[in-house]
């Protein structure tokens, strides 16, 4: 599309300015209301669908109505030194109290019902029970119900067992405590400073309060329109709730970047960058993984709606600002210039060799660190520093119980298979603390039975992942003995490394078998398999999805600019995405927080954000945009997410820091690595050192 075509679109919007304003106002108001009302159409489970663990959890949820992908509550009781926790009276009383306090529909298991000493602490005074509340489902409402059940369980046990010290912990109570704690005075001051800094930055960059509101308005209409489109698509296919985090941040950074461009190059660079980002995201959306499809469709919607807004609403806003006497956002700075260069332009400078080399080295090192990224829920100890749930966790670990108890596995045993034999087989898997087949009616339904398996290590650790892999291999046969004939053999010893693939293949080919008889498979589910499904089902596709997205973006950019410039822009986007994942690894997985892992969907969201804004920055820079636009857009995005997300909640902090680092790293790439255009570059009358 030629520059004249872009100008004709802008002129059409200016001639129909009233209609344009009305349409985008409806998008902002009615679309925003519809987007909020339609959030329930998005999948809120935050789990990777399609994998063997997901299918197992679906089957468990259908039969038993709880557990599966939802981690249980862990009730911990410590008796005085004189008590014998193995005595039937003490153990039975604890189990009865847990059953009553857990409420109707709950499944509980402890030492009294299994006789397994894995439910006892090494101190001889501590015992714990796993509690699956009846209302637990892997969505936001179900998780909230489980968090509320923790308080009820804690109060009931303390009333029933006054002589013992009782606590309730678990993954969800730990997460809940971090959320309700709220930011402290220092964090609140930091949030306020970031919000004020955002406003000051935009006012300084665009030289007027009214001009600073324009990119915020563009971001608002883009977010509302994109969310409406995403929710419409969610009526036909599964779209994850994670897009709610991706859409507004990406829309804001793109809006600031495009508002900063001079009127001439703005339209062409906006269309080129938006089309390239949309093509890359469309390629991601074609892959059979819910998370990839979700971020791909969301990125496509943001790029499409944002480009439409930049072609129609932006010229109308510029015209209104000029008529109102506000300073022109695309004004140029006149200063000393080389002979022959018009006063309205100046020549861009190439980055100095040493800073550019250092910036490139930093990005490459961070991209290398991304290869060590471990995806999964953060380790329990990193979720919250204090609170009732943390007290229970500390008591549990002080008694010698490993933290793997917070993420147990559940094995669905079909009819005709001896659950006790399956439990015995699972107990011999290296890394398993205990495996038990409870005989209570709540653990046996619809001709099936459940076996609970408690690993020693949390599933996001290397040892925990190896335990899940080995367990799947050991129980790969339909009778849960590792072979179709029912003989144990040496399947466990020979399949530690390829067990995940073998187990996944077996379960995927037999998932539709009948639920009765030995032809049905033994399925390994529970909260501990979600991380493995994410690695195998989503990250396993990245070696194919990333090149496909890069090729799609390159093909579109090559139609607007030279092939070399298109290749540099795409390579820069890939480097920015990889460096962002590496920064998350360094800051959280290796850093002082020591989470041990990064929440699996966070690098996907941050990576798509980094790639799209990097493409936008590269295209705008090549089209002659001002060199300060990238840092200002990056600063606006970073300050926005920090103003919203600073606080004690670890997963939100992971996401917020990922967005902030992605924006900052892309600004670094733009300042140090970009090759300036060969001709004069128009710039705004603003300082390039604002950030």
C-alpha cells in the first residue's frame, strides 16, 4: 500500500470526523462494557489442555467433582510430646475432626485411613491430612471456594482439637495469603510514584496535558475493541483468561509509540508494524495448544484494532488538538544542522561502538539464560513470607515432611484393576514419599478408584518432574503395572528419560477407551501434572511456532520495506522476546526471590508482548520516527504495569516485572542496536533523554 493510499484514508477520516469519533466512542463505552461482561466466556483454569494429565484431570473431575488439577488443602496437627500419633485414638480422632470440618462432598485421606507413615512427621508428634473440598474446580470461582474452605477447615480443627496445634496450608492458601496481605506502605508509595511518573512522562513527551491523554484514549479504544473480538472468538474455541493481561499493556505501548510519530511516517509504519505483528500472532494461533492460540488471537486483535485506530482516530485527534491551540505532537526541533539539511530535520547518529556492543552482549546473555528457564508454579516457600498458611508450611517442613505433599498426584484406576496393587507399584517409584489407595466411598465411584501419590519434591523442580515422568512410565499399562500383560518387568528402570513421552502416547491413544474392565487405561492426574503438561504440550511446540511466527512477520515486512531491514526487525523482536524470558529466569528463578520456577504462561504472554512492540519500534525507527519514541513508549508501559502490579502476590509480580523488563530491554535494543535511516530524520521537540 502506497503512502498516498494511507493519506487518503486519513483524509477520509478527517472529512468524516464526527462519525469517526462516534464510532470509536461506542467502541470504548459499549465495547468496554461488553468486554467486562464477557470475561466469563474465557477459560479461567490456567491449565494446559490437551495433554495426558489434563485428560486425566477431566476424568477425575467428572467422576468425583473435586481434586484433579486443584491442589488440596493440607491440615497439619502437632500434639504434645507425650501423645502417640500412631495410636488409633489419636489418629482416628484427627481423621474424624478433619472429615467433619472439611464439609460435605470433601475427600480426605490421612494416616488413620491408610496406615501409611508417610502421613506422619519425623518428630513423632506431627500428622497431616490431604483435604479436597467438595467445591474445588480449576477455575477462578472454584479456586476461591477452596481458599474460603481453608478458613473453615482451620477454625473447625482448632475447635475440635484444642490440645493440639493445628494449621492449614496448601498452594491455594499460600497464594491467598499473599493476595490479601496487600502492598505495604513502601509498595503503595512506589505504586503512586509510578502512576505519577507515567503522567509526568507523557506530559513532558507530548508537551501538554491534553496531548498526553491522546495515547491513553487510543489505548483504551484498542483494548476494548480487541477484548470484544477475543471474547467473540471464545464462543467457538477455548481462549485462556491470560489474554486479559496481554491486551491492555500491548495496546498502551503501541498507542504511545504511534502517537509519537510524525504525521507522515505514522500511518505507513503503523500499518507495517501492525500487519507484521498480526501475521506473527496469527501463525501462533494456528498451533494446537490453548495458551499459544490464546496469545496469538489476542495479539492479532490488538494489532488489527490498534492499526484501525491509528489510521482513523489518530488524525482526528491531531486535528482537534491543533484547532484547540495545543502544541502539535509531531512538531520538530530546529537547531544546528549540517549544510544542506532543512531546518525541520536533523541527521540521526549511529550508536557508539562500545555501548552498542555492551547492549548486544547483555541481550545475548539474557537470551542464553532463557534456555535455563524452568516453567511451573513457584515453589511453596516463595509464595508468601508470613501468614497462617506459611505457619502451617513451616510446621510441616520442620517435622521433616517434604513440600511435595502440597502437590500430590491422583491416579484414576478403572474398574477391574486392583487399586492396592497400583498403589504398591507407585510406592516403589523413586521420589515417591507415599502411595495409598483409600477405601472410603468418596474415593471409589462409578466403578473406578483413586490412588493418592505424594512425591517428595514439588513438580516444578527437576527431581519432581523426574518423579512424574517415572510414575507415568511405571503405570503405563492398562492394569497399572507398566505392561499390558500385567507383569512388572523392568519398565521403571528403563524409562526414566523417555517415560513422559511413552506415558503421554499411551494415554492419548487410549483415552477414549471404556471406563470398565482392564481395557481402560490407568490415568495419572492431580495438581502435580499440570506443569509437565505445560512443558510437553505448549513449550514443546515452540521450536515450530517461533520460526513460523518469525517467517510470517518477515513476509509481511518485506512487502513494506527492504528484505534486510525486515530481517533485522524480526531478529530484534526474537531477541527481545528471548531476553525477556532470560530476565525472568535471572530475576526470579535464580535471584533473591528464589521461586525455583516461573509461572508457565507468564513467559508466553511477555514474549508475545516483547515481539510485537519490538517490531513496532523497529519499523517506526526505519520510517524516520523520533529516536526518543521507543524509550518513552517503554517507560510508559513499564510505569503502568508497575503502578498496577507492585505488591506481595508472586505470580502478579512475575507478570508485571516481565512486562517492565521486556519494555526496557526493547528500549535498550532500540537505542544501542538499531541502524538509523540513511536520510534525514524528523524528530519531535522533546528531549530524547526523558527515560
